[in-house]
């Protein structure tokens, strides 16, 4: 009867969840670089970290004043505060749930084994199986993107690659509850990687105002819609996740800087640091509140913090050799771990997981049973050891019952004053097992046979568990593996050096650092994290030593675990250094010989639909023609922008001529937010747009929607320089063009510097001057086309006048801008008509503005009217 009710409850929950709108359909990479499909049918898509400076963007920037800039700055800091609070609360909730489930499990098992070890074993296995089943069921049925650690996907996102579904609200829910089940179920994995993913999801959801799919959104938070702004928020979320997992705020900042981000600046550093500090305060407050016993078993376990400040006070020069050996062992075992997990995960994805979700559920349940059998059964085969003489000053009690957060666990012992050293680290939570391995003043607590048995078995379990369909982190398993062989080396040093001040826990800490360095290949951030969780600054030089050695040894065999997993998932990461082969390649060679798909400035709607359906490219050059008939690239238009235009239909026109041919400035019917694609979502598809036959016969002028200033490189530029430019600027598209024939100017460092003592009006004047110069250049190019000659002059002249009549610009600067424009026209041959139009416009505006002009600028205007412009 109880089983029927439980099954009915599951079916009801599944039915309710299935009625929620789902946005997790497969997605393809629709980028100009080609199509990249993952093995499971999903896909990834590049992100637009470049600013699209179309007319809509420029209009918004022109309307924003200094007050709005200050408002945006305040909102960014407010979002950093919210990200820290929400991530800290999520971490507290996960830890409270995991500690309570583990506490109930061990308490119930210990009470039952007093009567029967077989019954206790059955309860222990079923308890773990239920938790793991809940985790894998949530992942396979509701949130597939929540499987794994999530760090490779987040690293790819900050590198410019969006993996579908990784930042959705559904993924956040699956990550939180899935982590509780997998970690509470005793699997050989941790919750630290999933916490990083959780922080990134929270940051992304806050940045887009919540989730519109589940009607949990607010317009007040929909401020940052561009990929650039979301990138900064996700960076804050990653740092917050590490700070919450390890209570290491500085380590969180350095982790975001060293491991996951590809782009960094000082302003972002301050916000990331502030977010990590907020997380530390929230976690500290929660721990203080739970110490009174209000959180169940959480008050005894708590967050990861292995305080060994009372450990080894000093070390000798002779100890550096065994410490270096620990670094070598860490590099070798870490590289082997990466390679084994890569092989097993590849086989699992290509053969096992292709058979469906039922196989994934069965696999995770079998791994849970295997882990429970090993963790419960192996300590039964180990003989108990008499308790050492108790030291009241140490505060260590011997023996303790299992699951009671301490050393010297009494498990299957015939006498009350004995303990089982293998059960102390196996039949316990991972956090408490690490705390026992790091413990000081516990020399000879573990035998070498027990540590070696645990190392081999747990290493194998970690390799097998990695890649199952549950949220899984590698930090804690790596720390357990490293601390085990580190303590073995420490036992050797104590035995052969015969020094009383040597602590085995110190070597356990160094072993943990060495394995993480050999597997993850982190140095600075990992060093700071290990110092923060150990609360002992004296170990800093030793940790640096073993990290450098382990990373060097590991790099000799393969890449870090996150890079390999990203490659396995089909995430095209751009690493910090280009490949050596790129030095002998050029940009033209990298482009290949494929034909570039482009659009004319005024294009027929049917042609746009045909091109979008025939390929998956995301960026298209827009081509116009000069007076001599040669093609002229006037910008880049994105696929997502074209889809928005097709869906809205408000920009369709009947005429095949540019929309500014009738004179006057074009009214912008869109803001930049309309072109922003929802994060981790496919956005609009061409198949979702329905157009009538009349719509297909109309035209679109692409000039207002294109990016007129895309990044351009010459065809013979080294591919190494192209790689660095592409990665450091976070680009999605890069034009390769022939070598330019002439130089318009040369910008040096002094041209980019603005003195701080200049007032606001001067800064606005310089900004307007730059805008005028850009408009003059665009006018010069437009006049080379005889068909668009007259309308180009009228269009750009009216645009000049719109800025000309703004009160924030000095009058003399306005006149100089008009003079520069007219001078550019005069220097061209055969442009008498354009010159006449420009002078006529100046005369017309002179009649309207003559009462506002000073005596200084009247002669200049009169000279313009008389066509007396100096060469």
C-alpha cells in the first residue's frame, strides 16, 4: 500500500512538471564557423560579446546621460549583492540537507547494527539507493543539463560558447536537489563543482529578470540583456559558488580569474570580490545560527573547513624531498585519473547512455549499490585497533560511534575501547573523513594497509562514478585521494626521520593539493583555497611547491580534467595560448576556400528567408557597391537580428531603394533589447516565422540593423595574432579582407588618453567630435556611389543637423564638423551636385540658427555659403 502511494506521488509530480513549458529542445550551432553537434544530439552556440553598434544602439547611447550611467553602476553592485546572498543561501540549504540526510542515515544504521549487521547493511544500502535514485531521476527526467560538475560548461560560456540549457531555471532546481541526493547518497563525488554551476545559474537568472517560462520574472531586473553584461554576472556567480563551497572568498575570486574566465578587468574584480565577501558573511551567519542545534546534524558537520592551525609548527630542509615526491605522485595519479575518466566517459556516452534514460538510472543505482557495499563491507574485514592513551588537551575521544563526526570510529569491534581505522574514513561522510585525515596529534591512527586499501578502492570508485547522470564535483574526491597517499608519505617520514614535531596531517594536506594540481592543473587559486580551508598560512610555501611539481608532471601527459571534459562534450574552448602550428598560418588560410554568404544593403524578404533556411551561419557581411561598381563592405548583420526583423514585419518596405532616399532620418522601431537572445535558449527559429506571399515580395533595408564597425584583419596576418585578438576581445566574427591600399590615419597612445581635469562639457565635446569624424568618413564612402549620392548627402546631413542643434555641443565645434563634411565633398571630383545639396542644406539651417550664432562663427558660415572652403 505504501509503495502504491509513493508511486502515485511520483507520477503526479511528473505529470505536473511535464505540463510546465519546456525549453530544453536540442539546439545546433548556427555560427559561421560551422556546425558542431554533440554526441547526444544537443549543440552549442557562440555568444556575441562584441558590442553591435547599429543605429538602435547608438540612439540609446545618445539618450543616456551621466545619471543613467551612475544608475547602471549602482544596479551592477546591487546585483552583485543579490548574487552573493542567493548563492550563500543555496549553499546553506544544500549543506543542511546533505548533513541531515547523512546524519539520519548513519544514526539509523548504527542503531540497527547493534542488533544485526545484516539488517544495518540493508538499511544503509537502501537509504543510499533512495537518495541516488532521486538524484538521477531528477536529472534524466527534468534537468539533463544539470548532470556533471557544470564547470566545463560554465568555462565554455565565459569563453564565448553557450551550451544549451546550462543556465535555465530548470537546471538550477535540478542542480540543487540532484546534488543533495548524489552527495547524501554517499557516492564518490562532491558538491563543490555543482555549487559553482548553481551560482552561475542564479547570476544568469537574476540578470535576465527571472524565468519567463515559469512566470517567475520581474521587469525591474531586466536591465542587463546583452551577452557582455551576462558574462560579468556569471563570473560573479562562479566566484560565489567557490566561496560558498569552501568558505574561501579570496580563493573564489582567484578561481574565477584563473580557471573559468577568458576576459577580465579591474572593475569586474571589485564586484567579484564583493560578491565573494557577501557569500562569506551569509555562510558565517548561517553556521552561527545552526550551532545552537536548530539545523539538526548540520551543527556538527557544517561547511568544509579543515582547521589544522594546531598542526606542525615548522619543517626542516630534509622534508622537502618527500614533499617533492608527493608532488610527483600527485601529477602522475592526477594525469591517470584524467585519462581513465576520459576513456570511461567516452565509452559511456557512445554505448551506454545512447540506450536511453532508463539505462542511466540503472547505471547510477548500480554504482550506488557498489559504493555502499564497499564502504560498509571492507571495514568488516579489518581488525580493530586498541585506542591510544587519551590526551584531555587534544579534545579527541576514542572510540566514537560511526556518523558522529570524529576520529576513532567503533565499528564491528569486539571491545568498547577499540576502533576501526578503515571505518573512520570509509564509513563516514566525505567531509568528516577528510577532517580525520587532516587531523593533527593523531599519529599512528591509521595503518598503511588501511590507507592503501582505501586509496585503491576510492580511486576506482571515483573513476567509475565520474560521468554518471548525477551532479558531480571532483574537488572533494580529489582531496580524499590526495590526502590518503599524502598521509602514507607522512607515515614514512615520521618512521624514518624520527622527529617528534612531524605531523601526518600536514602531509595529507600536501597530498590533497598535489592531486588537485595534477588533475585540475590549477595553481594560484588552488593554493589560496587550500590555505583558507586549512587555516594555516605556514603551509603556503609547501603547497606552492607541490602544486608546481604536480602541474608540471601532469602537463607532460595530458590536459586538465575540465579541458578534456569540455572537448568530450563538444565545447570548442579557445585556450589562453594558440597552437604552435598557427605561427606558420595566415588568416586567409584559416578561412578556407568556401564562398562567403552575404547580403546586399536592400534585400528582398524572400531572399533573406531562402538564405537563412539554406545554411546555419550566424553572421553575414552586408555589401554595397561603389561608383565604379566594386563591392564595398558596409557592415555585419546577425542572423538573430534578421529573425527579429522578419518576425516583427514593421521594417518591410515596397521600394527596392534604401529607406533614406526620400530624405530625413529613419525612425528606429526597435531597441537593442529586442535583439537580445534569451540565455541558454535557441531564441527565434526561421521555422517559427510565418510570412505571406505579399510579405515575401517586399524589401528590407539592412543599414539601420547592421554593425557598421566589425573587426577586420588583413588576409596575410599571422593566425597567432588573429587567435589572440579573437579570444581577448571575445569576438564571434572577424572579417578577413585584402591588404588596404591607403591609410586614413594613425592612432597612438596619446590619442586614446583623456585628461582627468577636463570638465564634462569638454568630454562631451570630444565624444561628439569623434562622432562627427565618423560621420564624415561614412559620408565620403557613401558619395562614391552615384546611385546613392544624393540621398546619402541628405541622410547624413540631416543626421549632422540633429547633433548640430544639441545644446551640449559647443557652437564652434558644430561649425567645424560641417566644414569637415563639406571639405570632404569638395575634395572629390565630379560631386558638384552633392556639394550643392550640402551647401543648400547649410544655408537653410543658417536661416534658422543665425540668431543663435556668435560673431565668431558667422564669418565661417558665410564662407561656407559662398563655397569658400579652404583646402
